[in-house]
């Protein structure tokens, strides 16, 4: 069974939404107050949860027609998006170790995708 490109694109979208969800959760956590009214008004937390739910929806759609062994590792693309989003939104630095990790993740995804042929 070959994995269609559409399933790979759905996994890409799922990983992107998941990364934005993580960034929203971090923003919401920074504003977190432990009372019910403040928790309800914490729109960043709500957006983070919503984006994770949306991510899960695309994840399930992507898994329907492809090989799990090819598609599931694509979830690790979220680490790549998160690296860039954390730099943009929180000013977190790029380090050599992070760049090496990024290269290893990309290399692994390419190898797994090539195994789909």
C-alpha cells in the first residue's frame, strides 16, 4: 500500500496546527491565574486546546489512507515548526544542538518518505 501525497499533506497541516497550539498554550500558561473567571477568559489557553483538537482532526484524516509507518513519523515535523515559532513569539535562541536536531529530524522524515516508494 502506497501512502498518497494527500495523506502526507494532511499530516503536515496537523503538525503545523499542533505547533501553533503549543505556542498558544505557552502564552496562556504565562497568563495563568488560578481562579475560575481568569481561567475562562484565558483565550490563549482556549486557542491552544482548539488548535490541538483541529490538529487531531487532520491527523486522523491523514491516517485513513496511508501507511502508519510513513505517516506517524511526520508528526515530528511539529518539532521543526515549534523551533521557529518559539523563536518568533518567545525570542528563544537557535543553538547548534537545535539545528543538529532539526537536521536529524528532517533526514529521518526524508528517509521514511523514500521508503514509501
